[in-house]
């Protein structure tokens, strides 16, 4: 009997339609939910963190949470067409799980790099623990096969989006030139064991059959990819680079040792003093064979020790090639290590150079010893706290959005305590954070004095400050981390009896780190946030009223003036907008009338220049008579000439009549308006019309 199960039972654990098996399947559903919860708890990605209202304003918390749950597998994936497992398979290379998989593949590649060559030469190594070698070999083959499946389904970015379509991923994988390396590295070359048994390896028969697995070394690019990702992700890139170079040195020495032992076998063990001496029970052991070969390889490649002198041509050629390779390879490696070590201390060297320059300047200018000691202590504190890190230079390559987010994360503890930032807009906070400048004050330094012109406001990040009286002894208040002062001087509040002067003396008790915000930067930022500007102004007014330093009448008049000014500006903007609309309408009407006038002039010109049908018929008749009577050609020609003259004169009279009519219309219009017009060319047109009308009348008679 086939029992029906509701689909929602599998995905969400709802009730099952089939009542007899409800209890059993309910237990399976609860077990499934328990396993999912356990997996999320182990991965530590499904744990919900307590909400942070301050951070929620500046980050898309919901999107981040969904992404993390998706990565952990604790949220059901989106619906995908279920046309097969391969069509739904896709791997995100940015996930930590993919990085861990690359680590596993790198271990398999490193195993083959070391032991395939070593077991092919040192027969004792191949004979010991043969079962273990078989397990490790085919475990690496399984890892290679799985990695090929993962590699051909790795997502890539197209138009800034991650491609997850499996057929498209496979097409992209085979379009690259590296796919054949994965295929060749998986070829089953172990089939050669059928006629070349691994147990046949001995001192009289080298290399060992394991050499057929040398194609596994072609998976080396995957290990390089893991190196690149680790170097990018680690917080100690220089130390990792040094470890990577040391690993490369050891692998090269290992390969060269195996090559030396193989050449000793080819030339004959114990045939001379240069090759390996295999005589004696101690020299037959694996440890002596490998250690001596490794020692000889190290001396040769590093060229720092005495090695046995070659005795035949082959040995000389091998030693010369080894020396050249050692000089080229190890010179490059040593140079890289030197540059890495120097880069590790470049920040300290730059800081020391700056401090030495300041000390030389103070010695040259004969600054007092007490001040010089204060400067040196300030340098020491700066290095101890931040390593003299230039944040602006380090973050210069990032966009403003990322710089603002980093600054908010770094200075979160300080900004959380600033009261004026609790209810401000996220955009305002991002803009202000980017304009904050960090300043460090030594013990006893005055941040500001009473009566100074205020050009900055300060936010205490670390340390303690004291507000002292004019005598410098009486402490009026103590400021700690998150305190804000100096905002009254930079707000330029009308009615402030002190103007823009400081109203108190603020002195640093110990070393203090303060964020400084300039007046110009503050007002440039507040120009786009009027509500925040009003809130900050109101807070400044409250502080002034508390100290009795606000002239209410002046402040009220300034507010009225500001309101009237703003309303006047608004009316002016509305008037300018109306004028722009009227001007645009007039321009459109002018363009339309100009187009109509051009059309009328074009039609009039075509009408004037078009010849009459009578004149064309007369000319054609005269030409026909001339062709029929050549003798009378002169008479016909004269007749045709008279006809052309008559047509030109009629054309002139028509033009004159048109001009005269236009002038009369213009004169009539101007007379009606009561002005005396000046018609350019009117007299000339009239005279020409008079002179041309007489011959026309004579021709007509």
C-alpha cells in the first residue's frame, strides 16, 4: 500500500495526510528539525545575535541575516527547476566552505608532490607501509575527482552578479584553457600496475612503478589558488609569504635529492666517490639514503659547502647544471625574503625617520629639554597606541561608502556614547565620520582656552579632560569618552554674548585622543540636513541659556530675519520659475511664427519664378518653325528673342507690383499707428517700377 505524504511535511513539518502513520512520521519530522538545529548550532552561523539599534540604522541587517542563514543551510533555498542534480549544482567561491575545500585539495597536491617523486626513487620508502600508500593514493584520487566536479561548477561574476546556472558554469569552465590539466591529472595511469607490479621495485631496478602517477602533479594550480586566497585573507601576509618561500625551498631540495639518488643508480652505486656509496648495512637504510641525498642537495643548491668532486663527464654536467640552478633560484628566493623582511618593518622605519627628523630640528633650533622630552613621549604614545598608522593613506583606495562603514565600526564605542548622534540620520553620521580628524594631546596640553576663536568642535575618544577655571587650578568638570565640547563656538548662534569665542578652558589630564570636526566641514554637512542643524542649534541655545550667555531679543530678531529671508528667497525662486516658463512659451511662439513666415516666403518665390504656359508654347513654336525653315531661321530667332524679352519685362513688372503692394500695406499699417515709417529700398523700388512700366506699356501698344 502506497501512503500519501503531504509535501509540506518534508519542508516544514506540518501534519501528514495519512493518519495511520502520523505518529511515526511526526517523529521523523521532529528528528529532522533537531538535526538541522544541531547543524546550525555547530556551525555557529544560525545563532541570533542581540539586536543593535545603533548599528541597524547603518547596515541592512535583514539582508545580512538572510545571507548568513543561507550560507549555513538553515534557511530553505529558493525554488530551482528540478531537472536533475547537475542542473542545480553551483558553488560560490566566496564562501568559507569553498576555501576549506581548497585547503583539502592543496594537501592532496602536496602529498603527490613530495611522495610520488620520493617513492619512485627510494625503494625502501615504497615498500614500507604499502597498504597506507594505497589508501592515501586513492583517497587523493577521490579528492581530485570531487574537485573536478566542484571546479566545473564554480560560480563567476557576470555584470557584477554571481552566475549560478549549472550549464552555463560548465560551458564557462570548458572555455578556459585549464580544464585539460584537471582531466589529465585524473587519468588512470595506475593501470600500468597490471604489467608493472609495485613490488618489483628494488636497488637493481629503478624507478619504481609509482612514477606513473606523476600526472597528479598537474593539479598544482589549485594549490596556487589556495596560496593566493590565504595571502589575501590572512592578517599577517608577510609571514605567510616567508612560509611559502621556505616550503618552495624544501620542495626544490627534495626533488634535487631524489634526482641525485637516481643519477647515482644510473651511474652505479659505489662506482666512485661522487655517487652514493651503498656498501655497508648502515648505508642500506632508508634514513641514511635520504638524509645524505638531502644534505648533498642542500650544499649544492645553496653553494655554501664542500661536495665530493665529480669524476666523469656526466657527473660534471649534472653538478654544473645544479650550481647554475642554485645560483638563479636561490638568489631570487633570498632577494624575495629580504624584501619581505624589510616590508615587515617599513612602518617602523618610516616612523623612526619622522621622529629622528623632529629631534634633529629641535636640536638645531635649540629647543628646551623639557619640551623635547614631551615631544619624544608623544611619539612613543602614538606608536604604542596605533603604530603611527596613517588611516587616510591606508583607506584612500576605498570608496566613501566603505570608508564610512569602516569608520563607524572602528569608532563604534565612541559614537555610541555621543548623544547628538543617537537620533541623527544615517547619511549625516556617515558624512560626519569621514570628516573627523584624530588628534592626540599630551598631559597638561590645553585643547582650548577661554576667549579663543572657535573653529573646531571636539569629541573625546579616549582619555580624560578637565574643565578648569581661569586660575588653572580649580576643576569645574571632567569630561570622558563620548563627551562633546566646542559646538557652541562653531554653531554661530545669533545672540551669543561671547560671539564665536570659547567659553571655557579645557585641559588634558593624561594622553587623550580626540576627534576634531572643523566649522566649515560641519556647516557643509548640515546644509543638507536642516532638521539636524535645528536640533544642534537648539542644544547650543540650551547651553547658552544655562550659562546666561544668550540674548533672547537678538536671537528672536535673528530668527524672524532668517524666516523672512527664507520666505523672500522662496518667493524669488517662484518668480524666477514663472519667468522661465513665460520665456519658454514666448520662444516657442516665436519659433512657430518664424517657421510659418518662411513657408509663405518660399511659396511666394516659387510662384514668381514659375514661367507662364503661353510663353513656353510660343518659344516651342518658334523653335519648331526654325527647324522646318532653316532659311528663315533668323526671323524665327528674332521672334523667339522678342518673346524672351517680353517675358523678362513681364516678370519685372510683376515683381515691381508685388513690392509696391507690400510697401503700400506697410504704409497703411504705420499710418494707422500714427508713426512715420522708413521703408528701406522703397524709393528705389518705386523708381524702378516707374521706369519699367513705360516700356511695358509701349510694348503692349
